[in-house]
C-alpha cells in the first residue's frame, strides 16, 4: 500500500521524467531517419494523440484508484468474479526487461561524457571506429559504466517516492529542458535548421511501409512509458487533488515536444555539414559528435551538454522502470525497499551484461539467438510485443472490465472531463486503441499485411 504522495508538480515532473527518456532523444531521431522523416513523424503524432493519450489516462486511472503496486491494483479494481485480471499486473516486469538494455545505453552515455573530455572525433570513420570499438571490444569499460548506471538508479529508487524519485526529477527535468531548448535556440540560427524542418515535417509517403507503422505504434508506447505499469505505479502516489486528464495531457505534450526538439537539434547539426540522417542507433553516438567537431571548442561544450541531457533523460526514465517491481516486492512479499532494490538490480544487471556481450566481437555468437544479438531481442520484444500487449490489457480492462460507473465517476470528479470529452475518450479506449493494437500485433505476427 502506498503511503507517500507526490506533490502536484512533483508528480507531473516524475511522470514526464519517466516518459522523456532515451526514447525521445536517442531513439526517436534515428527511427525518423530510418523511416524517411515526415511521414513517419505524422503517423507517430496521430498514434500519440488517439492511442497513446487515451491509454495514458486509463493507466493513470488504474493507479490512482488502485493506490497499490500493479498486481494489487488490478486485483482490487477487477469485479469479484474476475480476480485473475491481477495477472495483467505482471506487466510491471516489462520494466526490468527494458532495463537490461536501457542501463547499457545509459552506460554508453556515461562513457561518452567521460571520453568527450579528451576531444571529439574528426571524421565519421573515426567516430564509427570509436563506437564500434566500444561496443565490440571494450567489454569491461561497458560493464563498468553499466554498473554505475545500475547503482545510481538503484540508489534513487531506494530513497523512495519523495526523497528519491520526486527530488531527482525536480532537479533533472528542468535542467534537461533548459539544455535542450538552449541547443534548439542555437540550432535555429544554422542553415541546416530549414532542412531539418522539412525533413521532419514534409511527408514522403513512399517511404512509409507497414513496418514503419508497427514501429510507430510500438514506439508511442515506449516513449510514453505505457504498458508496463510505470505510470500506474507513479499514479498510485498521485496527490489527491490532481486531475488525471490534465496531467496526462501535459505529460504527453511534453514528451512529444521534447522528441521533436531533439530531432530538430540533431538534424540541424547533421544537415549543416551535409551528413545523412538514416544511420540507425549510432546516430547520436557517431554522427553527432563528428559533426560537433566542426564547431571547435564550442563543439565539445555542445556535446557535453547534449550527452548530459541524454543522461538526465535516461536516469529519470530508468527509475520509473525499476520502481513498479520494487513496489510489487514490497507490497506482496513484504521485502524491505533496500532488499527489493538490491535483488532486482542484480537480476537486470546480470542480463545487461549478457546484452553487452551479445554485441561484442568475442562473445557475440554465444549471446545471440538465431543470429540476433540478445540486445536486439530484448529491445524488440519489449518495444514491439510486451508494451503493446500491456497497453491492450489496460485498454480492455478500463474499457470493458472495470465498473463503468466507477470509471465515469472518477474521471468526471473535479470536472476534469466534460461529457463530450469523456465520450470521445471512452470510445477510443474501447475501440480505437484496442483495434490499433490488435492490428499492429497481427501485422507483427504476419497474419495481416498492410
Ligand atoms: N519512456 C522512456 C523513454 O522514452 C522509456 C520507458 C518505457 C520508461 C517504459 C518507462 C516505461 O525512453
């Protein structure tokens, strides 16, 4: 049972801190690059507005009414004859699977922060060689920084909702926004900015395929932290007077804005010096540092700021990935917070080491299944399968299983939704969100082709 409550602003920043993460600054720009820009962005925005936003409200609602860990909340809110719905609460474990590779990427960011101090790469080849060397050969350095990430995140979660999670978000989120908007202001003075704008907002439909659609749906859940109980667990500590609809709107808006700003910043720098956008996961680790070298000493400063923002974004999300299971272990197994944190951190740390090895030249083969490195399998499984599945369960639970009157009463208390809005939301949670998710999953399984 949750006792601590966030303050209003603490909750907004914590939920936004969860949503705004590596997904926004590292992943969204490279996905946009891979799927050709504008059309992908447009599909993504539509999905965020119609599916992501509605599911966010539903997930917050379960948390705010359940006021417990994810499993207990589902159990409490399910009708007496449907208690097996508590199984849906195990979506909290998705966060730990995500953490296995998420903390590895945070480790890379730490490594970059440290190595940038020695200067920037002078050519893309050099930058690529450095990144490939890190991932392929520097196993120990990666394990060191991965461990550092695990320890920092563990410490914050151990400090609890008020003293750890709320506190750190109150500092890191404003800092992150200051850095990103500062970089944007500078990027707007560059010639590359216009090109970045048209790359991101002029749809090239021929580039859009069903894979892009599936990835956009998957990413919308990932980026909004939906389908794994992070938002639900935070909402269990929602301050009494907070409005779910408003908060969900602010969080969705901030998340989307920051993804777009990050994309504009990165692409402006890239286009300024004629680099290509479609470079996959290496985009911010390879292309960006090289390009920033053109700015001389100022470039090192920009790079440090950028990677610092990335680290902040990563950490505030990571704590929300760990908290649900920690809360679950505390509630259901009566573990102390300290024990729960150590136990769960150790498990994902270990699998994370496997993910690191799966990219290494020496061990890659052993840590791959069917030619796919463990790292990619973990990422694909969560992003494309588990989070959408979690989202589907949330939509069905709120749309069909929970008592209608309870849902309606809560969302209309504090006048937070007027009747028309409520009807639109209810329709989308019952029909639009589940259909989009089902469609996506069937497409993924190869049952339907777009
Ligand atoms: N939303 C985070 C990001 O965009 C990742 C995340 C997913 C965090 C799910 C919590 C839950 O990077």
